[in-house]
C-alpha cells in the first residue's frame, strides 16, 4: 500500500470516527429540563441556548398552547424552520 492509499484510509477512518462522535454527542436532539439556580425552569435542546422562564410564565404560555398552534398554522408561509 502506497503513502497516498494509507492517507486515504486514515482520512476515511477519521471521518467515520467524527460522525460517530457527532451522533453520540450528549443530548443530541433530546429535550431536557432543569431548575436554574434562581428557581426558573430551563428547557435544553431547542437551540444553542436554553429557554428559561419562571413557573408563572410557563403556566401562562401553556394556557395559550391552542392559540400558539393556531398562530403557527396560520403563519406557516412566513415562519422559517431549521
């Protein structure tokens, strides 16, 4: 096996290892909850940063869940997805 073939093999191994590590990344795609040091509820896994609100704020938001779903549906054309 020549040097070029060895390098190609090594590159393929590293690519495969990189993909494996990405897929095993802690909490990848998983939504988790945590109580912050100030007593707020933080939701992790939606984006780069957690979404943190106090209990009363979550309760007010949850009461409006049907309105939120309708708003999203009514604005599908202008809302972006990731």
